C-alpha cells in the first residue's frame, strides 16, 4: 500500500496534549504558525514530539519554526538532488574528479548524510 492510499487517522488536540506533553495553548500556537495542520494526524504528532524535543533543548518557538522550515527545505533539496542523480545514472553518467568514478547517488549520500534512506 502506498502512503497516499493509507488511511489518515485524525487526532484531537486533547489526545495530542496527552501524547506529546505539550499544552493545548502551545499546540494551538504551532497550528497558528503552520508548523502542523488541523485536523491533526499521526504525522503531526511526530512533528509535535520533535517540537517538544527542541523545546527541551531550550529552543524557543520562533527558533523551532526556523529549524523546522530549514529541515523541510533540506529535505526538498535532497529530493531534487536524488532526482537529478537518478537522471544522471539513467544516462550512464558519473562524476569524475576528486570524488572518483563512483555513481552520483552514492557520492551525494556520502557528502550529504542527512535523510539517508
């Protein structure tokens, strides 16, 4: 089953408060800042737990907002790099030079280790 065909389970704010340890006011602020969306889903609970961890590290909400937007941008850029690397591999290209003649995807994964699959 692909992710787009999976059933989305919605979660109430009250349940999100219980499951994440954040206050309902804080969760509402996260919704207002578009860090999560209503109705809340399991994916939003994961994001709220990430927010709680950052908060525990002493990061304030505006800082958390910047971190999460940067994280999403990095994931978007990584997906674009992966797409380009696949096109290069299909064409039979490799990047030669300082990195050697290894496939482009492996080079990017070695150089950009976040979000490895």
